C-alpha cells in the first residue's frame, strides 16, 4: 500500500493504492484505489476470495483472517522481519547479527531452489528438509533471548514481531507455490511511488480508480513481457465492440496467447 493525493480545486485529501500480485495461475498485478487506510479496501477487494494471502503484519488485516465466513490463510513476510533486525543492529549488534545470519540461511535455501529450477512440490520438500530446522532454531533462539531484552527496545520489538507472527512466517514451507516474502508486491509499488513524484496527484476519486486500472494493465503487461503500448493500442481499438461476456479474452496473458497464434498462422502462410 502507498499513499497518493486527490486534489480538486483548492482541497487536497489522502488516498491509498493497494497492490495485489497473483500467482502463476493468475499472473496479474492489480492496483486498487481507496480513499483511506482502513481494512475496507482489502476487505471489499478480497470479498469471496478463499486461499493464501501474503502480506505484512498490518493490523487492519486481522479481522479478515479471523472472519469465519471467509477462509483466508495468512502468509508472513521474512523481508519485513529481517528489516526489524537490520534496524536493530545499532542498538544490539550481537543479537541482530545472529538473526540476520539465520535469515540469510533461509534465503540461501530459496536461492538453491531457483538455481536448481525446482517445481513447487520439489521446493516444498526442500524447505521441509532444510528450512524447517532453521526456523525451529530461530524460534528457540528468540524465545530464549526475549527474556533478556527490554520489550520496547529495537531488538525487543524485532523479536516480538517475529514471534507474534511465527505461524504465518512458517507457512511458506507448507506449499511450494508460496514465496518467502512479499517483495514482489513491494517492488510493484515502485512505479506508483516514482510516478507520484511526477504527476503529484489524481484529480478526483474517479481519477484515482481510473489511474489504478491503467497502472494494473501496464504492470501486468510488464510482468508477462508484453509490450504495453502495443497491447493498450489494440485493447482500446477493440474493447468498445468486444462482447462483455468475453472480456477476459483481452487480459494481457490471454491477449498474448492470441497474438502468438495469429503470428504463427501468418508464418505458415
């Protein structure tokens, strides 16, 4: 989530852009505009969705994970945990360094999985074999050290964050489709943050929603290595006459498949 501004005349109000990055079966990056920082945005956007949701430990999500009518499973982010310990080095170098070394070992397992090009099931097995013992060591170490530090100190808060979210932080080892962190979502916000410095604000709430839709299409194109200008030009040419019941055919991944078929047919002739 990142902040944006809505300006109409002399009035200025804050807005929010939330980002959602799908898995390989839903290869889209979607930005959702809301006018506030409550859980209302994610709650409305994710209504009806059941499955894993990886995010930072923002408290606004808590009610969603506890909602018995919606089966959302929380997946933690080790990059956020690492950030706490990195910032705590100034106050407790010894304990912070130990934890950074532990977390580095977790990421080395992920690097091994990428280098060996493991499929999801193989990645899950690798994590169970190599990551789970490291995670148990981390838990035991933090439970011991928690008793020796001030709760409100930087290292105390880092330890509390990690132990409080321990179950969610372990969850990525259960499914090879899951990631160790949500850095992909964090990176997807960068174009919004950089762009905000250029265009400064949206002219209205409607402009915020329109901007989020266009940014979603462009970001999804980039993720799929689809040339955005060519895609948008074709989309805007066709969308007014395309049947509403088949709009999913114009999604970037479906569009790319169709273009490849057309190119293949032309080559054959």
